[in-house]
C-alpha cells in the first residue's frame, strides 16, 4: 500500500481531474523510481499493472477494472500514455 502521496492541487484543478484521478496521477508520477523500464517501438515505458495500482491505492479502488477506467481517463487527457503487452499495461 502506498502510504504517502503528494497531490498538486493547482495542476489538479488546471487539468480538471477529480480526486481519484489526481491520486492515481500522483502515484504514477513516482513510478519511475521503482518500476521496471520497458522500451516499446523506441519509446520508454514503465511496467505497472492495474492490480498493483489497486493494491497500492485501496482508498480510490480495490477493483482493477475501476483503476483501468481511471487510467483511461488520464490517457484521454494526454497526461499519460500506455501500451498493453501480453495483457500487461505499461506507462
């Protein structure tokens, strides 16, 4: 479980994120410090599964499908890019 998160409220409001999306973005922002890097078509990503996120952020959801919807919302705003390899998402 992730114990501490740093949410930038100015960006949250500017990017029109709800609290769940802001929490997820704050978590994903820290992913490069611990996740395994992967290169896909010359672009760098980090391997993070929706199950890992659900376990790390139970305050926003314990359901991987809900986490997937939050990730899709962040992707639609252009804040993250993701690719799925072997049914495993990478950011």
